[in-house]
């Protein structure tokens, strides 16, 4: 599908892209750049790393597709850095969790004949780092592709085709609409998990020794990398504030029902929540 | 360890008790009562059901230990119902999620020479019903045993020994203290998961099709049985209100930090949450 792909700053997602590309034979050559020299030494020895480069521009130079896998605050700077080195017709995408600003800055950074179209695979984890990568990480997972009005349709089509080739369920969406949605279905759950843990830490941290499956699952994403999440919140602050505000109304409504012993309403909320949860798309 | 055990109203927990008792050879005979005649017909055929009875009293009559596995609002009524039929020295326990009222009413229901001591295995699931039972459900899981001041020490010791024989990590605790703890580490997470789902259902229910692992895990317990959970909240309303109130302060504090772009505080909350979550006791 591609002759040559470049992966910049591979962590969990980037290394999984590389493994999936190799497994599904989506590109012949994979070139890589990683920020730390010691990571470059290690990745060099992996079978999915055909060429290791010391700079992002060198890694990107011969590629038809560059996938930027850095934390969200480094995506636009990396796009700007590699822009002059890109081959004619080259495509650039990313795997960041917030898409509005990144999509606009990435698009603006490109020179004539090269294209930036943002992506966001809903396949992250509280585990980060290339050591946790999996060649089937994207299989049946949602991947958002977020073109602007002014994006080149053929470039968008090729990015969509790339993720489809990695067995993802691709959803094309306006970047701002994307950010509104993930504020609700990804960033708000993270905030609830982290504030619950933070509260319980204050309250009595020894109680965690009694944790059943409910607390374990509810709080799993609280274990995610604090700095990575901070940068995500920095870029999606307004949408998360909206979601948090509206959610607190729901929680307050529940609290009032409990205070008033309105058991019918309590049960109705539990039933509505169950109906919602029961209809999640099953994963294989 | 016991000659004869009775399991009343087996669901996920009760049938798992029976399977674990059989696997670990903790009793010779298991007698069973289930509320629905059609369930009695089905359970009769399972290898862990030695005797099926048509009434709770008949099932309890010959047992040295009776385990009441009904929803919390039926535990004390069942204890009262079987009390006259119990053999001298018989022990009664339960697997309910709230312990204050149940422990007091259960204790009060007993006649001289028989003993009620409450239990609560932290091994429930959003899945209910004996079909989902597992013979290793209690292995390495916390089981609370909640004696009163006036409970017979030898009876408490035998109940503790029973759960230890099922490979659980037993924690003995005052019933009111138990209810305060589970309000925080079990009931509050349930309320957050259910209200999050209920909110998202209002907001745009189609977004669930994009759910990643974070939303899936955070909301898993929202799929639990609404009526069972309602009865749990009915019995632990005051403690849950306290926990909910204090948690909302933490959430509001987070919201203010986000509104004020206090990224250091946001990251500090994420770090505190991660430190808490990272130190959960690992499960094998």
C-alpha cells in the first residue's frame, strides 16, 4: 500500500502502528525516529524498525506517509520541523487525543503538494511505552480521521485507507466535533477516575487493599501518565469544562434523589445507565 | 470442615460458594433452596447440589452452616424464617453488600445456641445469576466478616475459617465501619459509573459506538442489576450521601483548577490518583 512509512516518537501507539503495518504488509520499509538516543539503540534491534534516524526530518525524508506519535503538545512542532524535508505528495498524520488545534497547525505547517490529516485511534491504555505495543491494537477499534474543510480529499481517502488496512473501524469527523465527543467519552471518564482515586487517597488510602472488581475497573485509567494527560487537558480545556459541568448536574440530581429517598428515580437512573452500557459495541 | 452446609437463594455468589466448597472439600453435603421452582429444577442437576428443598427452613434444618445469598433486603427475613428450624449450634451468615442493619437483625433473629455473623465477599460482578459462578471466585479476594460486640467469638472464628478455607483474604470489621468503607470503595464507584452512563445517554447515545478501553472499564459496573443496587443503596443511604458529598468537593476542586488553567494542580491531582491506583494489591 505504501512503499515507505516513517514513525516518529513511537510509544504504545506508534510501535503498535509499526507492528500492525508489518503484520498486515501495509508498507515495505519502516523508518523510525525516537527522541532519546537510548530508545533509538533499543528500537533499532526490533524487526519492525528497518531504518533508525537521528532526526525527525531524516526519518521523514523518503516516506510517503509519516505518522507522528508524540504527546499532543509536540505534534505541531514536529510537523513544522519535518515539513521542509517531505517528499512531494507525502502524507502526514498523528495519533493525538485532541484534534482541533493540531489539525489546523499541522495543515498550516505543510508546504505545497504535502498534506497533514489528523487521526486519533481510540486504542490507548493506562500503559504507555513501545514495550506494550501489540500488532492487533487497532483491530475493530475506532480510529477517528479529522480532515478540515480545506483538506485534500485524495489525501484524506489515503489516510482512511491506511487505518482501514490496520483493521480499524474508521470514523471521519470534523476536528472540533471530535474534540467535543472525546471530552465526553474519554476525557470526562479519566477525570472521574483520577478524582475518585485522589479523593480516596485523602480519605483512607489503606482501603484500596479491599478493592473489588468494581473499583479496580472504574479507576484503571487513573494510572495513566499524568503529564501526557495534562497536555491533553490543556488542548481540550473548554470542551472538558462543558462536559464536566453538565455531568455534575446529573450527579447532583442523583444526590438529591438519594437524599429524598426517591428510590424510583434512583432505580430509573440505574436502569438508564444499564441500558446505555449494555449496548456498547462488543469487541472480539 | 463442615458435615452439612445449606445455601439459600444462590446467585453468582451463592453458586460460587457451593462450587468452591465442593472443589476444596469444605463440606460433605450441600443442601440448597432457591426461590423459583424453575431454578430449583435446574440446580438439582448440578454436581454441587446434593439436596434441593422447597422451603428455606427445610434446606437449613440439618446444616451446621447456612449461607444466605439473597438480595440484601431479603437476608433478615430469611434469617427470621429459618431460625426455628436451625439445629443446635448452627451458624448463619450471608453475602450481602451492606452489613449494619443485616448484622443486627440477623443476630436478633437467632434463638439460643445458634449464631448469625454477617459476611461480604468483595467478589461481585455486573453479571448476576448462578450461571456465571466460578469455583475460584473467592481466591485472594477480600471477604469482610462483620461481628457485633455481642457475637459469639467461637462462631466468628468458624465463619472466618470458612472463608479462609475458600482461599479468601478475610478482614474482620465492625458492621458500621464496613458500611462506611464500602460506601467509598464500592457504592460511590457504582454511582459514578451509572450517572456517567445516564448522562451520556441523554447527551448523545450514539457516541458509545466509539468507546475505547477507558470508557468501557470506567462504566462496566453500570451494567449491574438496577433493583439489586437500589436495595443496596436503600440500606446504606447515609454513608453513600457522605461519600458522595465529599467526592463532589474533590470534583469541584478539579473543575476550578481546570477553569483557572492551574496545570500544576491538575497534574498534581493526576499524580495523586496514579500513586493511589498503582498500589492496588495485585490479583493473580
